[in-house]
C-alpha cells in the first residue's frame, strides 16, 4: 500500500480540528477519501477541504471499497459498535478515547482486529505529548528511582452541561462524566508510568445542582498499584481555571511534575541526575537538583499537534506494519480502571481489579 485511504467517521470538534488536519499534513502517505457525520454541514466542510466522498450513515461508508482505514471520532457509546463493524468490513481502525464504554465490547473489538490481522489503535494523545514522552524517558532511565506515589488531575470549566443537545451529559451516550471523558487520560497514564492497578476507591458528585446533566462533573479517588505504589486522582469540570492537566510522579530518587499551565511544562527534581547543560539548572535542595528540561510546550502542542502526530503514527503503523504505541489492550485497561472507579463510587467502597 502506497497511501492509506482514510474514512473519517464523526466530523465534530475532534474529527475536524484534531484528526483531519493530521492526515492533510501527510498527503504522500494518507488521503481522506470518505467522511461520515449525521450533520450534513460537518460533512460538507470536510468534503470541500479534501474532496472526500460524503456519507450520512457509517454503514454506507464501511461498504466503500476505496476506504482502507477508519478514524472514529463519535460519541462514546458508538465507539465499540462502529469499531467492530469497521474491522468486520476489513478496515484498520483508530478510535478516540474512551476505547469503548463496555468491557465486553472492548474484548470483541480487540479479538476482531487480531483475527483479521488489522491495525487497531486507541487514540490516546497523551502518549504523543512531548512533556509526557520526555517524562517517560527520564523514568525509564531511573532518574527518579521507583515511583512510590503518583497524582493526576484534569480540570477546567465545561459550559455545555445545560445544553440538552449535548451527548456528553446523557449517560447512555457518554458512559459517564468527567471521569470517563477526561479522567480516562490519567487512567491511561497511570498504567503507562507506574504499572497495573490493584484497587481503586472513588467518589463522584454532580456539583452543579441545577444542571440537567445525568453524569458527574467532579470525581476524586485513590489507587493501589500492584507494585506497592499509591495514586490519587481528581477530575473536575466546574472549576474556574483554564483547562489544565497535572501529572506528578514521586520516586525514591526524585520527582517529575508535568503541568499544562506552567511555563515549564516539565520539572524534574533528582538526586542522581545533573544535566551537562548548565542552563537547565535551577537549583539544589540538599541532594536534589532541580531541572526544567526544555520541552516544546503550548496549548497547540498539547491539544492539536499531539493529535496530528497520533493519527500520523496510525498511518505509519499501517504502511510499515508496526504495532501502534497505544493498543486496543491499553484502551481496554484504561476503561477497566474507569469502570471500576464508577463501581467503587456507587458501592462506596474500595474495588479490586482483576
Ligand atoms: N483526546 C482528547 O483530548 C479529546 C478531546 C475532545 C474529544 N475527544 C473525543 O473525540 C470524540 C468526539 O468528541 P467531539 O468533541 O468531537 O464531539 P462532537 O460532538 O463535537 O463530535 C461528534 C460528532 O459525531 C457525529 N455523530 C453523532 N452520532 C453519529 C452517528 N450515528 N453517525 C454519524 N455521525 C454521528 C455528530 O454529529 C458530531 O459531529 C469523543 O470520543 C471524545 O471523547 C478527545
């Protein structure tokens, strides 16, 4: 295959502004040949920009033999069924987070991809954000030792909770509120950085009392990892800060802070590392050196460039027969932790993972 022919399913915010430009940047490797959305204006916009064929039904797009791979940017409840139908139709699949909202569906999707030897990627853009990539390299090279404690936070205002047309506030379509929509990123990161989670305890609430939303807008919780580390998380869509993500890793030899809103998105404190580049030194406290390694950092890098790199990686996986950096299994594990956190919140007690 010289060029991957993409069918974009879901041309809302993420499909149009996150994923579509990523394909348009690599015209020698990928071409968006088809687009589907139930909103005709959204379809028309992509058709005009790319010359793709427009569809209003995903079943019709999946029947199009000119499509090699589909990119699913739909409401959460459609991820599993559309991914499964796409794989059954012989298409490679990249699917936005959460991978599915149901573990059985996740298993079916993974099994179908395996049986048909098709590429399946969970679109988890955290993996393509430079600050997290550098943080992971530092963790893997033992700059902070064994991680004993980790903290993840996502938060910011969400003004759509009073809009009845917003699928995110309907539980059957979203599968949950801020924990499913935003927290799922942290649930992916926890496992990537620290390892498997043994148990979770979570509390959720609908802080906006007059909201018509069926789902939580705040969630907090604690984690026990299989390796003995502890974790803590908080997700909120009622705070007045700009949208932000914070991820802090505390280890036996140092700590790493990733912070979306800080001018230094990555801060490293280590007892065992001192960069040769003195411009990176910020200070010393006892045995601990402070460093602020440069990582490309802007809202654009965080929100859009990482998504472009993500879909371009998917194209490379198809062209060069590589395993995606974020697999269906990774997507399923993040979902499993999220669903267990909801179970814990419902039961009011700590819940174990299998
Ligand atoms: N990685 C991230 O940081 C990030 C950020 C935002 C959204 N997302 C994910 O992207 C996905 C889409 O979110 P969004 O913000 O673009 O939502 P959106 O509402 O803007 O877009 C969804 C689109 O799907 C279309 N649609 C709904 N049902 C359909 C159907 N049956 N057939 C065809 N089209 C249908 C809608 O018309 C809409 O255009 C979600 O999974 C979301 O979690 C990820």
